[in-house]
C-alpha cells in the first residue's frame, strides 16, 4: 500500500515535491488557495489557511505524511504569524477533526531562525536566536510542529533560487555592487534540491529510517555574495557597474548540510555555479 501525502501550501517547492520521481507511487494532495496553479501530480484541495472551516475537499482517508511549506502572504509580523503559526494550527485542527494522525510532519522553515551575522559556521545544534520577527515567529511555528502529537522534523531552507526566482540575476544585470569587506556569506539551495531533500526525507521515514528533529537544507558551498556576483557578471557578460545602487544584506553565516548528507542526501546542484548555470541555460 503506497502512502498518502498532503502538501499544505503547495506552491513552487510543493509542486516540485509532488512531481518528485521518488514519490511517483504515492497519493499526493496539494492544498493551496488557487488550485488552478497546482501541479497535475497533486490532487487539488482548494483551501484558505486563514479560514477556520475545514476545506470541503479535505481527504477522507488516512494521511500518512504532512508537509507544511507555506509562504507568508505579506512580509510583516502579522503576515508571518498568520501563515506559519495560525495556518499550521488550523491544519493540525483539521487533522484532529478528521481523526487523522500522520506518521510524520515535515515543517519547512528557514535558516533566518539563526541570528549569527559574523560569518560563523552554523549547523542544527547551533543556537537559533534570531531577533527579527521573521526568525522569532518561525521558531514559534517550529515549536508548535515539534510539540504536536505528530512526530515532526523541521527543515530549514536558505536562499531558494530557480526558475521564477531571479532577484539576484536581475540585480547583477543592473550592475549592482556588493561589499567585499567583510565578506557577506550567503547560503542557497536550488528549488529542485529543496523539493528533493523533502522527498528524500519522506522516503527515508517510510523505509523506517529514524529521522532527526531538524535538518538544514542548503547546497555544499556557502559563498561570499561578492564572489557569486562576480561569477554571475562573467556568465551574463555584464561589464558596467551601477553608480548608485548596492546589494545590501543583513546577515552573514555559513550553514552546513552535513546532517542531511550523512543520511545519504546529495544536492543535484552542489554550488551556485551548477545551479545558476542550469538556470541560465534553461
């Protein structure tokens, strides 16, 4: 009997997860407000996570796995709380109302929960003490997931890029400058690898592998932003510099993916070079 997966907040990464070859035999439901934007690989569950009423199309049978991977509709404190804390609580309530108890919940979080800003190396055991509202609210949502009655793992992603996520490429094309001293370390993961890690963890749990309660999802090579920009300038053939505009970033840290790698996962795009080259060729 193949397992059933519900992807709550089935946007870009969720759609890629639904399309993962690893899960080809699984029954996959995709919950999002605009069901017309769901992958054909996901059975539609049109729903607004801001409404307390259980969706009419909510699955009636067993749900073996829940992946909660929403994006905040607005980038302020209220928007984050509504998406990550309140939305998750509603999905947990709907599961309870339906008498459904998944084998595992994967809560998709962010490395913004870490407050380190001096280029420190960070792993799953590092203190997650971000002071900004986004990191604080994500930590609260993580605790809600981990404290629920469902076995849970938090997956902290960082710097997702890929088709449709071209902010940095647009900045480089405009000749934006970036500080070189001190280096601003950034972490990133291609959207395909973000979905691939989630699929890998689901499959591992289904096969009986014991999962940890937290994984960091990044590629193998944290890199200074100025190095990434310089490489992209070469790939794009950009020679001019903007006189006025600079790329500004708040944090600087280097995240390790060694826990996921120790489980057997490997990114398809191990660094920004492979990932952005595939994006530019695509």
